[in-house]
C-alpha cells in the first residue's frame, strides 16, 4: 500500500520501429532528451509532396540542420523535434525551392507538404563560445 508521503516514480518504455531502427526511450528516470537544434547532425525520414498530393521526395537521410543540403523550411521544421517524433507541416516556396524549383521534380514557386520523422540525433552542435 502506498502512503501519501512516498514519492511515486513512473517508468515508461516505448519502442519505435522504423527503417530497421529500434529506439528505446525511458522516461521518469530524471534524464531528459533535448530536442534537435540548429547545427545538430540528425537522421530523418522525409516525405515531400506538392499541394495536389503528388509525391516528390521520400527518403531517409543523415544531415546537419541548417546545412545547405537541406532547404530552410525543412530544417526549421525539424528544430525542436525529439527523437521518435513525427511532424507534418507546410513549406512556403520561399523556404523551399523558390522561383527556381527543382527541374523535373518540383515546379517553380511550389508550396510543399512535409512529413518528417526524427529518427535520432547523431551528434550535437558545438555550442561553445569563443
């Protein structure tokens, strides 16, 4: 029987299986997982579609948030996410491929619908100041 004065602790074990990756997250142990931030190297699943639903990208990749190989609207959407989290958001043309588009795939001035799952944070950005 539990007394009113005894502290309670909850241990939750969640298993996420995606792209052959198993991640175990423990909560209630006094440890927290910080969300992704600009400069972190992350592993993500990315699906992009045009406004009419036409898929234009579906891939898993490792990238550095705020690097030139990732459009601004994507890395802005990933910053703040935690491992295992999936988010859906819309990327305006100016934060995607803009007036140049991506020939053969994404027309000029296209708004994109994104679905992103943050699989893991592989390396943290160096936050030391000089």
